[in-house]
C-alpha cells in the first residue's frame, strides 16, 4: 500500500469530521494552544499537513504556517479552507521535500511519522526537520505507544477503540516493526466500510535516538497536548525536541 494510494480522493472527502473525533474541540484546542506556544512568535512548518485540521486554526491564531503534503487530494481539501497565500504548501515527501525559508517550529501530529515505513525514512524525517529549523528551533512529534503488551503469544491483533458504529484494531508484524490499522465503520443499514493504513511503530526511546542523530535533544515529553504526565500506562506521547541555540 503506497501512501499516495491510501490518501486518495475518497479518503480525503471523508477525512474531515467537524466537531467530532480528532476534530473535537477538546482534542483540537489543546493541540493548537501548545503548538502556538512552541512556535514562540515564529514561523511553523507542518509535515503532512493534510486537510489543514491543525494548520488552519493555528494560522487563525496568528502563527504563519507552511506545509509539506504528499497527497494532492488532501491538499485539494485544504485549499477549500485556505489558499496558497494564507497557507503555502510544498507537494512532496516529508522525509525529503524542502520548504522555503527557516522556522522556529516543525511539527508532526496524530501519528503521522509512522506513515514512513522504514527506520531510514523516519531518521531522514528528523534530519529534514532539523534542516528547516533555526538554531534553538523545536520539532514536535505526536505518536502512539505500541500496545504490544495486549498481545498474548500467538495473537497478532489488538482492538484499540470501540464505540457505536466504529471499531479500530491494529494487526502487528513484530518482526518488521509494522502495524496495519483497520478502521471499521457501520451505518444504520448494517453496511460496513473499511479503511486500512500501514505504519511503522517506534518506541519513544527509538525516536530519541533518531533525534540525536539529527542533532536534537529531548526537551519535554507528555502524554497529550494538555501536558499530562507521561507514564508507563500512557497510550500516546507528545515529544518536543530542540536544536542547540548555536550550531
């Protein structure tokens, strides 16, 4: 499954869920608040900007935002909300594409770094972030913690979310450090829609080593954008890496 094929027109059309899910105010507002704080009055660059779930409200807060995005259908949805003069976007891979200028903040939200399916690509993503940042700049990464403790011997799948009309489960390949997320949605007629996406999972310690290879140090790690303590039971983390003030 290539990323270009996954994030197609149909997926982009159904991606935005205003007011619910990852678009719910209790999810989105703390994200935007924290990123605005991390930008510190400077410019921000979002890797895999998508339909602008975070970029549009962040720009509305007065933070100049630029994006990098591989999927043109997702970018087309963003352009329904903001034009190129408001949020410029470079079409390309977040591990290698170059946006003009320098930034005080580069950020990746909602597990997006796991869309890069090899360790080498993920390391390249960290290096690409460093390439775009000013001295002292920050790279913020939001990523889930693999739930391998839920897998008894011989079992490959873990259900991570259940609600009316929706079941989410991950199928793990622990040899390759891969997971395929399955999103099942049911309507009132009983029909089911399935969306699948492949990921390469990484533990926080592995991300920290990638950061070191790119010249970053870990500045902070929390369980969410509101600043909750990160513990052994946390299901995700928001990690902020920072470059030295002088290179």
